[in-house]
C-alpha cells in the first residue's frame, strides 16, 4: 500500500498524526465504501465484557486478534488466540498479567476494512522503522457510559503501549461527551488534544516517542445509551511481549 505522504511527514516530525475519516476511507479504496464498512462497524455490537479491570469497572467491552508480518511478504497472518500482556510500566492499572479476552470474529479479522487498515498501518510502521518481523495486535473496544457512571477509555492514564506504532481509528461515538485524545511527551508536556469524532477519524502514534490517552466519556443525554467504539492496532518488532 502507498504510504500517505502528509500523515507520514507529520508522524515523523511530531511523533503523532491525525488523519480525517474521509481521507482514511479514500486510502482504503473499495474497503472504505459505506456498504463495505457497515458490517465491519456492526461487529462492535457483539463485543464481550472486559473482566480484567482492577478498578472493578464493567464499562469496557472488547475482542482481540493477533497477527504476524514478515519482511518482504505482503499481508498479515492471523496467529492462534493468545492473551494480551502489558508490563506494569506501560499499564499501571491492569499490567503484569496475561489477560484473555474474547477472540475477534473470523469474518471481522478477514474483512476488507481490517485488512486495509492493517496494510496501511504496516506501511507507516515500516516507513518509520524499516522492515522487520512484526507482532501485531488488533483490539476492538467499546467504552460505555451512563448518568453518574462515566466510562474510561484509558483508565491507566496517559501512557506508552510498549510497541512501535499505534493506529487508533474511530468507529462510532453514540450520545457521547468527552473522549478527547491526549498526546504528551515523557515530561508530561501536552503536545495535542483533539476529538476523533467521525467514522475512521484516525490517530497514528510513534509509541516510543510520545504517550497517548483519552479523557473520560459521559452521555450527552443521560436518558439514552452512550458508548465510544474504536479500533486499536499496534505493531511491535519481533515477537509478542511477556
């Protein structure tokens, strides 16, 4: 896949980049057409509750998948289902344990939108860091909120993921306030704060250089359901952590 020059230049210069949803849809070609995206987006209605929240929260639903990619070989190969692991230094709330989440559905993992986003993210990762064997994780997240019970997209705070490149794509914001993406340097200086609002609005992060997080979310109308759906893809050189 051709690497988009504008976002790549921004990512290289600042350690992060924003790509509007309409631009992302165009980069995906046929996979970015509304009728192709619709069933992909609908799969967020079938996520399962995250049972590993040490804060006792039940506001997060998710599914995961892992893939590998080899230098010179196009595409990503899905790996056997495995737990997600983050070191405590990268996730002070839930790190240090192997967390088994529900697997991403096969049809979703093989769908044209996910394949396109994986290829795009890999192209960005290799433009930044060169060709390597990659361990890739794909996370479907839904953060739910209710009146008096906010949701926390990043309960661990502003953080590094311990990978090389992170792609965060908005899927849907439903009856939602808050949820601002925050980018900081290691000294805690705020570099940017913005809202991923439209479908496929995307943040790209050079994870070793900058930290990222998301502010809490709450329902705009407290009488109605409220949620924030995102896809997070990560590329890490070599094998899986932990």
